[in-house]
C-alpha cells in the first residue's frame, strides 16, 4: 500500500497543475498518468494555443507541456508515475492502479481526478467501415507517430477540434475535402475557420453525414442538408469522394472512475454531458475528492490549468490547514471568471449556473449573431472595413491588419507588440484594437497570434506594387525571390507575387513570416500563399 | 459488407436498428438495453454507445437525458489481468 | 395507474415477476407490480444465475428440479420468443475432505429419488470434465450434467412481458413507501405515485424485504449481506460446467457469451445495504481462481460489482403468508439461491394467494422457526 497526501489521477494540464500547486504547498503528491508521457491532449497539439498569456497561450501545446514538465520535475515532493492507469477509486479511499504489470494500491489523504474527456461517437450508416476515425486517433497517428491516416479526408464537426485537425492534416500533406457542421454556424473560433478556408477547404454548415460508402474501406460519403429545425431537407443529398472520415463531434467528460465513489452527477449539455457536481473550489460532494479540467467541463487548456491549480490548492488547504492559500485561490477564481466572461464563454457560464444553481452573471453586451462570417469563415468587406486605418495613414507607414472579429478569450497579441500599439485589454475577451499612430507595421505580432489572423500591409510605395507579410506554416518553405501563388480568403488563386523576405529563425518557432510583393489592388484580398510545386 | 449498418456499439458490434426496435417494444432504459443487447458491456463500458443510445431513447420517449444517463460504471476501468492483481498483492497483507 | 388492485407485488426481480406471471396465468385480474428502479435492478440483475439441482434436502432438490423444467421449456411455458440463453453443461462440485465426499454421496442418493442425473466423480473424471482444473488436495466431487445457467435479465424480462400480456400492470421507477394495515389486515399500499387500495401484498423485495416487512409492522427474520462478483472479457469456450466448492469457497463458470463469472462467500461481511465493490475482493478472488483454474491467470477482469444476499436464519427461503398480518405474502430470504428456484416460488406464491393447495409438499413458512423445524440443507455456499 502506497501512501501520500494527494493522489492526482491524469497527467494532462489540469492534473499537472494540481500536482504543482499542491506540491508547492508542501504536500506529498503522487501523479498517475496512463500514457508514457505527461501532457494529455496537449502532447498532440502542434498548434499555438489561444487563451491567456499568463497561462502560456501563444505557445504550441507541445511546448507548454515541456514547460510544465520542467516545473513539476523541480518539485521533490511530487512523484510522477507514468504508464500507470488508475483502475478504481474505492469506498475506503483506496485507489488501485495498473503499473508495470502490477495492480498497486494507493491510500492518499485526498484525490484530484483530472482524467479529461473522450470523444463522442456519431451513428451513421456504415460507420464501422475502416477509414472512419475519431479526431483524437487521427491526431495521434499524425502528430505522435508521424503517420498520415489517409489522403482525402472528410471532417465531421466544425468545433475547434475539427478545424484545428483539418489544418494539421493539410500541414501533414493530406487533402481535406470539406468540413461539415450540423448547426447553421461554425462551432469553433472563427479565426481557426478562416485559417482553413484560405487553404481552400469548404465548410458546409447545416449539413450532416448520412452514410459512408465503400466495400472494405471508405471511398466516399453521402451528405445531406438540414433545415433550421435540424431536419433533413429531402432531395438535398450530395456525395463527396474521400478515403477517410474523421469525427470531431465533441467530447464527453471521462467520469468512469468517479462512478462508484459516491460522487453525484448532473447532465449539463453545455459542459459536455454527464458531469460531476462540484463547488467553485473544485470539490465534489465526496469529502477529499476533487476534480479539474475537461472532466469537470469541456473547455480549454487555460481553464484546465486554472482549475487544476484550484483543486490542488483546495486539497492542500484541507489537508494542511493554516497555510494562507485563500488569496491565490480567489485570484484563480477571478481569472476563471474573466476567461469565461465573453460571448464564447456564454455556454460554459450557463452550464456552470445549472451546476451551482447560481444566477447567471449579466450577459455580455456584445454577442455573436449568425452573420456571413460565422456561416462561412470568410470575413466580409464590412468586417474588414472596421479594422483598417484611414487612407491617409495607409500611405505613411506599414500597418497591421488584425482579422480577429470574434470575442474569444485570447490575448497573446496584446503582449507581443513592442510598441504597445495593440490597446491593452480590460477583459481577456476584448477584441484587439490597433492604435495606428503607434503601429509601425513591424510584424512582430504576426507569429504570435494563435489564430494566424494578423497580417501587415505596406502600401507606402508609389506605383502598383505593395507588400503583404503573412504567417506560413507549411512545407516546403518559400525562398527569397521565388514566385508564389496568391490565395484569397476562400483559397482561390488571385494572382502571383514574389517573395521578398522569409523570416524563419528559432524565435519564429516554425511559423515562418513571409513578405510578398504583390499588386496593390490585392493587398486586402491575399491572405495565404502557395508554393508552386518545384519540378 | 453489403447491408448498410449503423453501428452504435463497436465493442459488441450492435447496430442502431436493434436498439430502435427495443425502444419501440418499450425497453426504454439504458440498463435494460445493455442487459439485453450487451451494448456497453464490452471493454469501453458504454462510453461511446451510452450517450448515443440515451439520445435515441430521449428522442423516442421524451424522457430527459439526465434521467436516462445514470452512471453505473463499474471498476476496474480498462480491465486488469488476474496475474496483475496477484503480482500487486502486498506481502504483509 | 390503478388505484385499486387485487394483489400488489413489491419488487421487479425474478421472484416478483415470476409470481406475477403465475398469478395472472391462473386468471387473477388487477395485479400491480411495483419496482423502485428497473426490472432486475436488484440481486437478480447482479447474480451469477447458476441453476443447480444438486441439493442435499429432498425439498430443495424438488424446487430446483421443478424450476429447471420451467427453464428448459421457458418459451413454451411463458409463450414468449425471448431466449433466456439457458446453458446446461452441468455443475461440478468439488470435495476436499472425506466428510464432504460423504455428504455428496448422501446428496446424490436424495437427488436420484427425483431422477436428477447427478453422479460422484473422481479427480480424474473431474479433470476430464474440466481439463485444466487443479485437483491438488481434492478428493473427488459430484457432477450433474443438466445443471446450468441462464441470463437472469432476459428471464426476468420474459416473465414481465408474459405477465403484462396477461393483464398485469408493471410500474417501474415507483417506490413502495408505506403499507396500510388495519386490524391486522392489509388495506393498501402507498407508492411514490399514489395510493393503491388492496388486501393482498407480496413482498418480493429481495435485499430490502425486511424494510417492506417493517412497513406492515412485521419484524421479518432476514437481513442483507453484500456479495461480490466479477466478470472477465469473453474468450473461446473452454469450460463447460459451473465449478463450485463449498469448502474452498468459490464458484466460477463460463457464460455462453464466453466471459467467466465468479465469486465467493465473504467472511465477516457486516449486515447492511452496501453494494460497493472492493479491491480486496479482486485480490482474494484472483488468488482463489488462479490456484484452482490456472489458465484464468491470463484473463482480464473487466468489471466487478456486488449485490445483496437476503439471508434467513436457516439459509433457506421463506415463502408464505404472514400469520400476523392477513394478506401479507412473502418470497424472501433466498440466501443466495433465489434465481434458480424462482419459477417454483412463483407457483407456490400463486397457490398461497389463490388459496389453493400447494403444488408441492414443501415447508417454507415462517412458523418453522418457532417450531424449531429449520431446514437442514448441508450444501450451501
Ligand atoms: C484538437 C484539439 C485542439 C485543442 N486546442 C486548444 C487550444 O488551442 N487552446 C486551448 O486552450 N485548449 C485546446 N484544446 C483543449 C485542451 O487540450 C483541453 O481542454 C485540455 O487538454 C484539458 O486538460 P485536462 O488535463 O483536463 O485533460 P487531458 O489533456 O485530456 O488529460 C487527461 C489525462 O488523463 C490521463 N488519464 C485518463 N484516464 C486515466 C486513468 N484512468 N489513469 C491515469 N491517467 C488517466 C490521460 O491519459 C490524459 O493524459 C484542444 C483540444 C483538442 C483535442
Ligand atoms: C453476487 C450474487 C450471486 C448470486 N448467484 C446466484 C446464483 O448463481 N444462482 C441463484 O439462484 N441465485 C444467485 N444469487 C441470488 C439471487 O440473485 C437472488 O436470490 C434472487 O435474484 C432474488 O430475486 P428477488 O426477485 O427476490 O430479489 P431482487 O432481484 O433483489 O429484487 C427485489 C426488487 O425489489 C425492488 N424493491 C426493493 N424495495 C422496494 C420498494 N420499497 N419499492 C419498490 N421496489 C422495491 C428492488 O429494486 C429490486 O429490484 C446471487 C446473488 C448475488 C448477489
């Protein structure tokens, strides 16, 4: 029987954060992770994270994990047990786990469960054909084992996961034939949608999959349009060719381990389905049992880190009373509230109010109506007009165009302008506003935006030539003086341009910053380049 | 594979028609469906099929999801070999 | 919901549903069965569902034999198309002492009076039946090839469906909260859905039967005890019979689906209603199983759970009408073997309720404890 103060189950961001907080508060902590490395979902996330800079947003998921690993490794009183699967939590407070071919028993004083979530499944005809994958499996194959699961992929679901995995598939060399979405608007952040639209990937809102075709593996799919009541529109079926179908239709909290612990649950779709009941300090109805992260509600890494810290601190407070942890706990709670305060946090807020029975906080003033952008992922001229400087300013110096039109909890841009030209946020959900008097068009912000939504435009020169600088995350990288195709917001080729500079130092961390000389008429259309196949 | 099938439970290979027929016959609890079809009794313990079946029941009967989805998960999650249990027995016990 | 019933049955396990069916089949109308959760959510849905005819008393052999006849002809008797997955590959009982062997010898004699095809087996014969059986320390055993196993959920479901077809109203997610008794007679039942007027109640509440007794002002001599069980992932069929030992304290069988189900009788288990599983059970079970049936070592346990045994003083069922409260019937105290005899128990309760002579000459009343006539069944786990 192993004893410790705190047992943390799950080594994703939430679990690590709980272990670190409790470890710093002097607890003897044991952290169990089923896989052979820490990081949870983050180990598969090769993209830059949106979220709060204080919680490492703007950094790639894989890099965030490296940081966390370093922090946790420095704490001597935190023991990490990898390749260890928790099997059960029993009524006597003992947890069992499978480690190196042995069922070990652990008796801690408190437990934080942070087992994350698992993917939802979608019933459609022939969904048992080889070639139907979950997004998680695709990411594992692609980003961990370096195997491309297929060549032509249909993505089901336009939440952040569907959008991001589509982007990663293209990075890995696959073709994404489309992203379909049952709801009339795109589910994920619009910056992620725009990112794949300009690669030419169509997004079909109000559309679902009816069946997969194929004899012994997927060769295509039949799709159907839905009306505003989510009913199939007769005769609206259409087919696409693809050799894989990737399901990204949401996550459910992984509550299994809590099943016989006495912990109570509530079905709250806004939080991901059946979720454990817990208070604001992440304590469940069972004494000494805490939860954090996607297990408590399907959210983001920032929330998982904060909830983990809160759970770790709550446990520390209970096991070792007398430490002054309240101040930090309050601070974390404030952070979490701020994170969830914007329009995209609406769902989580209403879910949490169902959980705690609290009244809803006052709704945020601005909400995201279903406009053209949220249906297509393509910004309209009206959207664009709101973020450009006036004609006079355009002529004097280069300037940044931040195509971030949706309030999401994300702030790396603000923290990365050397000139302070992006107005400080009062709330992490604020939209970035550029002070064009301060902006020099230096482009430092471009590579820091997790949404790849920042471009700089230089139209100061006379004549018909202008320059656009944009982020580029594909291989092969362009070289100076190379002619590249210019793509607009829908991925259509609108002309060619000549590469004038390629910035690809370690600081860029693989987001190459490319400046292209193009026709001045195209500066507000071109948002992507394509390297023309070298023969 | 010529007959088009919509699989609900991948562990036990159960299709949605089987489930719908049962619901029509008045078998409207997850637990009952599980017992009759073995849906959810495979290695995943109903993680994937549970919500799908619950939604079918909700659609056909109008019962609220939270009443349908009562968690009755049973350890050991992911399973454990007898051998592994034996290896872990503490000597002093 | 009816507000008046001729009989209210409390409990939707195998006992309650088989009783409902037997009663309805005799033409009794206006029967209501009340179940707090769902069908077979109590011990029935959690049990090993072994069916054994190798008992030590004539009465038990009779009940089991008669019940097996029903299980064997289930679809015909019930008029159902539900297949209860009956498997008749026998029970192999193991003996570890001369005393145990002698007992088996006597039991087999009793069993033969009822044409139960049991026989004593040597260790070598036992190994022919289960080749990987560890016969170390074993002296021999007994085997009955027609013993077996059925799917308890499907059996309950089939009884419930057949009863409903005959007019029985089954209310699920409905709890019996109180029972009105006036002048020692049943007057009605208060449920979470309202009051039902009736003069007959059947207590088929399994592990909770003492509580139902209290509601009628009766102190029934039964209590509940947690028994644990586990199941492995399915493998190819390798073991035909249920393997069971009273002294080594284990039962283990392979279901038609391929998974192994097993358990043992707990020591020092406190009385109560707790049905949480324990990690200690896994360890003890693993030790026992790996020693007796070595290939099991490499099998994967996928689920463990527990259910309640409703224990009576002589570990034998109590099937009777209360002598104190008229109209209060009970089928309780099955002490771990209520599934296998449920068809017979349903018939007996129907006899009692309709005032007919008992179909079989058995003594299962409560009064036997006062008369000091407890049933001396030698072969219980
Ligand atoms: C494609 C994709 C893109 C995303 N992009 C972003 C983004 O840009 N920004 C952002 O903020 N968030 C993003 N997220 C969300 C973010 O990854 C999750 O919210 C976060 O990882 C949740 O952390 P967690 O610790 O709760 O769970 P997880 O990261 O899922 O970690 C849970 C861990 O528990 C372990 N575990 C489970 N069961 C057991 C057991 N029985 N025993 C031992 N260990 C166990 C698992 O192996 C896993 O390592 C993205 C998610 C996905 C899938
Ligand atoms: C682990 C285990 C293994 C077993 N193995 C075997 C075996 O191999 N062979 C065998 O023959 N027997 C076995 N048994 C015993 C067998 O399961 C029981 O004897 C039998 O199932 C009892 O059935 P029942 O209908 O009387 O009770 P139950 O199945 O317990 O049914 C009682 C029902 O009453 C309901 N109820 C209780 N209170 C109320 C109320 N107030 N209002 C409404 N409803 C109420 C409950 O919800 C429950 O569904 C085993 C038992 C266990 C626990």
